[in-house]
C-alpha cells in the first residue's frame, strides 16, 4: 500500500494498493504469477519563458489556453505462466492497464515545442510470448519474443495546453477509443547468440514491427493513407571478446541492411 500527496497546479493525493503472487506447480515446475496494482503518476512540471508565453498568446483560434493538469492514475493487472521443457523456457503473459487522466503532449502552434496534456482515459492491452533455448550443440542460445498489443485513448482533453478550456465543444472528442501514436499491434524479435573460442561471442537479431499508427490516415498527404504505416524489419549484429575478468571489448551494427522506414508521422493532440 502506498500513499502520495502532490501539490502543484492541483493539490492531489492518492492511496494505491499493489499485490502479487507466484506459485510453482510441483513436478511440472510450471510457474504461475499474477499482479494487481494501482499507480499514481504526478503531472509533470513545466517552466516556460515569457517569450514562449507571448508566442502562445499570439496564436490564432485561441490556441493559448493552459488548464490545470491532473496527475495520471493507472489500474493494472497481469498474469503469466512459465513452462520449462527439456531446458527450453516458454513464457506467456497478459497485461491490461486502464488509465484515467492519460498524460500525453501537444505541440505549440507549428513549432517543435511540446507541452503536457491530459486525456480522459486510455487502455493498454497486451499478450506477450517469450521462448528461450538451452545451450544448443554447445554452440549458443536461441531466443524469440512476440508481442500483440493495443494502445488506445478515449474521451476529451481535460487539462494542459489546449486551444480552448476543457468543457468547450471544441475539446469534445467523444468516448470511442482511438489508437495513440505509438500503437503498433504486432512486434517480434528473434536471434541467436554464439559462443566462440578464445572468450569470444557473436550474436544476431531480427526485429519485425507491423507498423505504427498513421497520424495522416485518409488525409491524402504523403505516400501512406492506411490506418497504419508499413511493416518494417531490421537486422542487427554484434560481437565481443573478454579481456580478462574486468574488461570486455564489443562492437555492434544496428540496422545492418540500412533499411529505412517511417516509424512515426503523428500529429500531437490539440483540440
């Protein structure tokens, strides 16, 4: 059990319990785990210069409203199971996070300066799978991680930097869930680490993503008009060598194929 008291633009307090448990099934050695908890994330503090405030005050359509920013409150539960099979480990987990006062950001006019905002609510729901091998043929280990996840928000902007005060019809976005800018439904990472002679190792990784949410979907701006950006796959490699007990030398190549992909083109929230 935790208690927080936070004093800024708003005076807030929160009591949030957390509980978790792990149980191993005899003989099978399967491990079951579960967790339930509440989290309190204080609203960020921002300090701006008078020139920035003057710039905000000169924006059109009243895009210069700063409303008190409430702190974020999360309710999370998760459960999982780990299954060992002849040295292999399979782990499956489910995570669900319901958010009130979802903290996001909004850009200041056409600038690249961003200020915090709070949206009424959000939902993060994920299934994750991890597979890890034992030492294979005395050569190395294989690993694979897969995640299916949604990240969505709903409701109105209720605080922070907005174009009008909360409650104004311009800030009424409705209560249907819509994807946030980092929503990517499927991702996968797999690789192999090889142990070589003379205290040397070499590893490879392949990363796949199904594409993030398209902030310009249906706008006929740019090459992509679908709800999500294109899939992307990258290949990484690294090698290392141990120099005694205290020193290690390593080198990594990120995106070895030099594959370019548009990861994000989202437009910040601003009603």
